[in-house]
C-alpha cells in the first residue's frame, strides 16, 4: 500500500483564500482534512514542518471568516505549496467546508458562441447597410 496515500478527497473548486497572520494566500486545493496553500513555501524551511498555525479561510473574493488551527505537514518549494493538516476546526468552519464539499457551487461556463448561418449574416449586413444609409446626414448643399 502506498505511503503517500491521502486520507481525504481533495477539491480545487470553489477557490478558497487562507489568511495566516496579516497575509492572504490562495489555496491550490483543499479537503475536509486540510489545505494546500500557494505562495508560502519560500518563507519556510524544512524545520517548519509540524509547526502549529492558526488562521482563517473563506471563498476567494469574499469575507475570510472561518477559523482553523493546523500543523504544517508538507513544504514543496518547487511547486510553491505548503500543506496544512487541520488540527482543529471551529464548528462553523467544519460546517461550511462540509457544505462546500458536498454541494460545491456550479462552475460558471461561458455561453457557447453562436454561429449564425451565412444567409443570416448576409441579411444582417444588407439590413445594417440600409439603416446606415437611411441615417446618414444628407450631403451639404452649396
């Protein structure tokens, strides 16, 4: 059995932000067991593993209000990721993570581009040209 097997299924959507101290970091992915935070790895060294941190998380672009405590489990400088394993989730934090995990918000997909048929394009061009001529100012008299 592989030793690097994860205990929890990870999600990358919806995007979460994590506040540690006064800095806010985006998450690469998250689960009910922890977060993978971007932008923090180069600030730490291997001796930071096991260090307990307290912070807050929330949906990207919204209030960051859900408190957690975690230990630094992994530092990947090459990918600029720090893995945090939750050691304590406040009840409302656990509830929101569980809710996001079970019912993630729908990913907004752009509407497919419509490709009108050639005859519609020609009709539109002809109509546009007629309207342009109709609304053109008359030539100056003189």
